[in-house]
């Protein structure tokens, strides 16, 4: 007996419905398969989440860290005199006070200066000017020399730096004998807070001003500070002795005992803390940095970045030992 058309149609409909059900069932299994797709999806989600977390942590870390400006951007504003390329002799005159006057004829009057109490009397002001004048003599005699007056904004009673005031006095008194209000082979270093920084920062300022490092250094200061600069600061910077000269211009002879007593209090701390970055010497820097100034030498002298940041451990200093900076320095190589 042949199947009726109705029963055949019903069987075809049933088969189609069964096939559809099987397809739906299989798709459902694929989507919710625990063995393959769900575990893989979880793994992918975990990987994406981890990468996103690490990226955000890295972003936040960078956002909190100080950014180092590309030095080329800063240096693009500097236009150096081509004649400065030949300069190789650095002459340093450390500052000791601030001249606030305008008339160089009155330079030996104490009311024309911002002084510490211990600096009053005893002919100290005349010695300050003698340092300036001697520096001018030397730079006039050597056409390859650059004179750097060094000293920061160290007084609460003045916003002028020691160095800038020395330069103003030098030009006003015409110690360069040019009859002009400018002298291209003299500049200022306006951040030093002590004698060690006078030495180091003047080197970086020389590089900032000329584009090169000096091959010879002369420092003009008190005779009783010779040992501090020659034996301690020069050693800390590993500057070769054969390329170094110290010229002492001292106080009047009647005041040597007082001056020498003060130098004992200056020499001994540096003998235990060559880089002046702990306890007593660090405290002095903080007391003198009344206007919260920061130098630019990380950018202008990147070769000295590690030296500028060098500070041996406090335990080493407490033991009376020192730890020289042994990283590379521009003057390590023969010129």
C-alpha cells in the first residue's frame, strides 16, 4: 500500500523539525561547551585584562615621575659666540657676599653690601674686591680664558645672586679695562651654595657657555682656603693637579688667626664628607637656598649628570671615610 500524500508530508515536516532541533542543539553545545570555548574565552579575557592592567600601571608610573626635557629643545635657544670655541681656561672667583650698590667708588663701604655679621669689620670687603680685580687681570692676560663669578641667591635680604653682584661691580669699576658695560669672556654661575659647588658648578657653567669643558682651571680665593680647594674639592672631582692652580688673596695679616679658625670649621666637615651632601654641610646648603633655586646643569652638561647626583652613603661619612665618584668624567682623557 502506498503512503498517502498527507502522511508523507507529515514525515517530511518531522524530519525537517528534527534536523532543525539537532542544529539548535549543536549550536547551543558549542556556545556553552565547558571543555573548549568557555575555557578559551576565559583565558583570552584574563590575558586582555592583565595587559590592560599592566599598561595602566605603567602609564600611572610614568605620569608620577618627573619628565626629563629633551635638552635639544632647551639648547636650541642658545646662540654661542664662535670665538668661545677656543676658550679652554676656566678662572673661578667664588662669591662671599652681595654688592647692592650702584657707585663703584663706594664699594668699600659696608652699607653697600649685604653681609653676614661675622663679615663686618676687618677689611673683608676690600678682599672681596681684590678677588674680583685679580680675576679680571688674569682673564685680560689670557685670551683663551673665561672668568666665572660663582655664587647663588644666598641672602634673605636680597634677590640678587652673589655672582651677579660681583659681575655688576666688576663692570661698574671697569676692571676689564674696556670702557664698556659688557665683557664677553666673563659670566656668572648663579646656583652654588658652598665652595664645592663653586668649583663643580663653574665647570658646568663653562660648558654651558662655551660648549666644551676646560683643560685648565684657576681659582682665586682666600689663601687660608687653599687646602680645602686643592686637597679636598679637586680630589672629589678628580681634577688633575697639573691642570690646576690656586691663587690666594688673603685678609689683612692682623686677622689671619680669626680666619684660620673659621677655616678649621670649614675644612674638617669636607674631609669627612667630600661631596657636602650629609648632615652639617647639607644643612648649610639648605639654609642658604632661601629662594628654592635649582640649577640647569643636568640638561646643559649631561656628561656630568651622575657626578652632580653623587652622594656616598651616610654610614661611610660617619666613619670618617670617603667614597670617590669613579664614573666617567670628560677630563679623564688626555686633551
